[in-house]
């Protein structure tokens, strides 16, 4: 009985609505040096790195058991900034279990959720505080901070056994990129897409 | 191809972080008259009803397909108030698929999430803005607004095929109740529990 209780215990965890951070856990950090090859402008990336590495984004992983009956959740915090003309963004990934959905809820900042499936369908949703997005099954998803000053913060939930396939995006890239042109975000074809 | 796109399209929907409401949809409302028999003090309930019905809580249902790969989400908004000494609350329910978890994220107000399983294990989590709660598989869950002035607002996500079993709680009641005593919330045994 004690074991069952331990296994199924509820818990609470705070994620600040303002900065997205939890006082109780340490987030995973993706540094610019972890993102080599993911931005269009490699030279711009290298020239920033010469001055010092930067944190592009952070996210929380809570170690929920990877079972189909369980839900994993946490926050993603993307800092403002650009590599060349391209906004700071997450790597983006498919779920290993391709058919599983994901839910995002924005609590701060201004960004895009860029989605694409293996058939070339591309979808984009704009997020501001209070906007939730339904990411349909089979779509890779990447979050992009289009503000020049504020972090872009989202609370996320996915089926805990969904898994992360980063490899496909790392290898092929995204079909579309979001860059700044004349002070505004613009979606362009990715010339590096394989 | 057109059909596949329709089926899997992403969408965004706003739920105000302040009041929990969406400008795009109409929430389901639970009135006091829908809650007959769920509060300890039936006389107090009837005497409020004599003066007129009240909205106890509202929640959004988005019609996500009820499949294990999909996630249902929305907000619950519980108004402040009491029936006798008992705080305004949701009916509470088990999932029909008992083994499925649920995630809550509080954006406003002050409340409790009261959980119990069929073996009599009871768990309580306190929620304030920014607090998320993991509801483990097999636990009925009820939300309770313990503020005397503010709505208690939560964003929720569950597996879309989880289903709602309200019947068990409507018939048996909850083992525990949350009442106000000397201006503070107190958890007591439910004398009506069957």
C-alpha cells in the first residue's frame, strides 16, 4: 500500500506566470553553442560565440513516468534575441510517437509556434499572453520569440510517453524560417532544407 | 489531402489569464440548482435558491476528438462564495478511464484541489497563481475556491479519451469536505459520505 501511494502521489510545482521559472527545480538550458547548424546564418552564430556563449532557451522536465496514461508538463522560456536576422527559437521536434498532440499556453511575451508535418504541411500560430495552441498529431513544433525585449514563456503539456525526436529536424531542418525584415517577422523558405 | 488537413489542423484560442474567459466560445455553466445534494447544508442551498439561482462555476469544452492521442484543454472558473460554511466548488469526478492523469495550472485566485481514490486515499493541493498540480491516475478531483472575493481560475489538460464519471461522486459524495471555520478553511470528514 505504501508503494502504491508513493507511485500515485499528487504534487504541486510553481512556475511563475511572469518569468516562467520554478523556484524548486533546475531547468535544462540550451545554449547558442548547442544550436550550431540550426540557424541560417552560421557566420553570425560563430561571431556571437566568439564574444561568449548565450542561453537561447530553458525548459523544465519533471521526470513523469513515460506512460501513455501520464502527462508531462512544464514551461519553456525563450530569451529575446537574433542570430543574424533569425529570431531565437527552440530546436523543435517531432514526437517519437508521431500521432500524439501537445498543448501550449502562453503566459508572457510574443512568439510563434511553427509546425510542419512530414508531408510538407506548415502551420503557424501567433501567441501572446493567454493564448493557448493545440498542436495536432504528426506535427513537429518549434517556438520562436519575435519580441526584441521580452522572454517568450509557455506552459506545455504532452502525453508522457510521446518522446522527442530531435534528429529529424537537426538533419533536415525546417521547411520554413522566421526572420526579421524591416523590423517585422517574415516567414521564408529555408534555403538549407534537405 | 484536404480532409487530412482539416482533421489535423492546429488552432489557437485565448483564455484570459485574468478572468479565465475566452472571447470565442461559450462556457458550460454549473448553477447552484445543478448542485443540489452536493453540499452538506441542503437548507442553506435551498434558502439561497429562493432568492434566485447563482452560477457556481464555468468551464470550457472544445470538442477535441475523444482519442488517446489527443488532449482536451480549457479553463475552469469558480466564483467566490459559500453554501452554509462550505466553499463554492466543482462537482468533482473520476475519469472513466480511471488510470489517466490530469494537469492543472492556476492563473488567478486561491483554491484547493481535493483528490481521493477508491481506496480512500485523500490528497489536497493548495493553488495560487503560477501553481501547477499533477493529478495522479485513479484520483477523483474537485476544485474549491477558498477566496471570499476572487474567482479561482485554472487551465487544465487531460487525455481527450479520459471521459468523466460524475455519477460516483454524485452518489457517494466526497470523503472530505472543505468548510470555513473561524474565517479559515478546514478539512472535515463528510458526515453524508456513503
